[in-house]
């Protein structure tokens, strides 16, 4: 293995200067920093994580807790977290909270307490009082996304306001018979996000003097297939049909578009469809959506935990997480 002494000799500087240049801590002139970087690269030198940890007291590793790995939103948030932390020289340890209560308990009681991480990011997981206490007892920076998580610094999106914005867009186009594809109880879990979105939908209708019809409320599971089956029910059964659908996720909205086409409805001429998320497939389907910028959420959480590690708590929270209506081709006047 190449040693730090060899790098210092080739760069013509001291080993202390090599250490400062490669760690980013302490003053090093730009010229010396470039010589060290060039020497280290030519020799194939990599800073020992163990030595760096002993010197700095940090593992340069952040623990990230997620409830799902196979759902688009969570993997997209993770992408934002990962890219930001990697640019800052940090690794990630991923903890997947499953439905198994014993596994979840072990993550908080054992895995996170092995002193292998410098901070923790919890992505859209509602934590109990005991879990929150175990996290705070670590004495490490903790950032939660989703919230509210009492006792933790949390980055939140106002899901009721997001849904209201989507519904008001349809109302502004003159639609009155608006259906909603939400979530069945088994999918209305952490933070009850589907319920918050349904409330935003209902409040927007109430402000417009409209009482939502029970037949226009259809549960699903936040997947394309679930949205497809829900839209089949809304559009295929006897009785009044909606002129517009607000789906609580882009994937369900895409499923609704596909079902409408199968049943002979033209989108948006016969049926307008709007979703929530900012899914990467939205542009392909020309889906009107409320983008909640999941990659930026991950980036924001990573920057926040790094700010706390650098004792800059004020820099971690400056405003609520943003969202924006993106009007494309799946909505049109009634």
C-alpha cells in the first residue's frame, strides 16, 4: 500500500500538509493542494478511513433509514441523499425498516448504536417515542423527512396544500365532477399522507361549494396497477362519471390514464387527470402534476445533516420543502 509519506515526498510537502489537503480541514494553498492531489492520484493513494476516523473522531458515514427500497419516491430521495453525501466525502449505511417488528426494533436498539455513523437521516418514517429517544440518545445529528416527528429536526411538505393546489387547478378549468384516487387504510401509514391529501382535496371542493360524491372516492395502493384498477371502477361502473381525476400519486395517475384509454376515454378531451410527485415518467405521459422535488428533498436532508455536523444548525432549516404545479397535457377545460 502507498503511504502518506510517499505522497508527501512526491508532492514536496510535509505529511501534515498532505493530511490537511486531502481531508479538506485546515489551510492549504491552492498550489500545494493541487500538487498533493496530483501526487496522490498518480500513486493511487487513498486516505485510510480508519486512520481518518481516529484523527477526526468521525466515521464519515451517515445512516439512512427508509421504509421501502422498491418504491420510486424513496429510491429517488435516496439518490439525492447519496449524491450530496458522496460529494462531501461521506459513505452511507442503509437501514431498511421492514414490516417485521423485531427487525425494526433491532435497527434502533442495536445497529444504530454501534457507533458506525456520524448522523442519521430518516426518510418518511413516523417514529414512536421510544424510537425517537433511542435516536436522540446517540448524541448525533438526526434529520427526518416527512414529519411531523416531535423532538426531531424535520423537513416537511404540506401535503394538504399540495392536494389543494392540484384540485384547484381542476376547479379552475371548470370541472365540478372530480374523482379522487387515494389510499386504502392499509396503505395510509406513516404520517397519514394519503389522508392529508384527501383532506386537501375535500377542502378545495368545499371552498368551491361542492360536496364530494362517495362514488367518486376510490382507494388504491400508490402503484400504476392500483391506479388502473381504481380508474376502471370510477369510469366503468353504471351511474355518473367524473370529468376529472385527482390521484394522490403520479404512479396512480398514470394508471388512471391507461385505464381511461382502454375504456375509450380521451385524455384530456373526455377526462382530465392530475397527480402528485414529479415522477420521471410524468413527462413521457405529459402528466399534469404537483412536483414535490424528491431528489431535492434528499439533497436538502443531506445538506442539513452536514450543516449540523459542522455546528451550523441555522443553515439546516430555512424554509418548508417546496412544491410546484407543473401543467402538461393531461388536463383541459371541462
